[in-house]
C-alpha cells in the first residue's frame, strides 16, 4: 500500500501576490443632493459576506427595502467586476450602493524601467 503523501512534490507554496478587499460606496444621487450636499461614504471590508451582512443590517435599521442579497452581489462582482443598486423614493433616486473588489498589495511590475545602457 503506497502512502499518498510521498507522491506529492514538496516545493514552496506560492502565495497570492495581492489580497482582495471589497469597497462599499454609498453615493447620494438625484434631486435631493441639491438641498443637502453629502460626500460619498466609502467603507472597506475584507470579506464579501461581512460586507453584504453590514449592508443588509444598515438597510433594515433605516427601513429601506432589502434589495441586496449575497447571491446578487457575488454574481454581479464575478460577471461585471462590480455590483450596483439604486434606491428610490416616490420615483426619485435617493442613493446608489456600489460594491467593487480591490486588490491591495499587488505584485509590482518592472515599473517600465529599462536596463541601464552604459553597462
């Protein structure tokens, strides 16, 4: 009987060069922004599940309809690279919620620097 651990080559395990975090932006849009100027709110999460849970909890706390769920956000991020949802009151848009994956600490390219020609 052969041991399976002997067949696996023992080399260094390469780590992913960058880590994905999720940027959640709440941007106030529509005619109400003329009356109350508000900056966009940006929050970062290390986990998509935690981001969606925080969004749904905040929406429920402020009596907004639960239009955001994990499956919709996950599919939007995978297919389009972002998820966006508008919230309306009486036909007027109030704010837009956007979830965008970002890579922190990406692998550095060669920065476009050529070799020194004097050598």
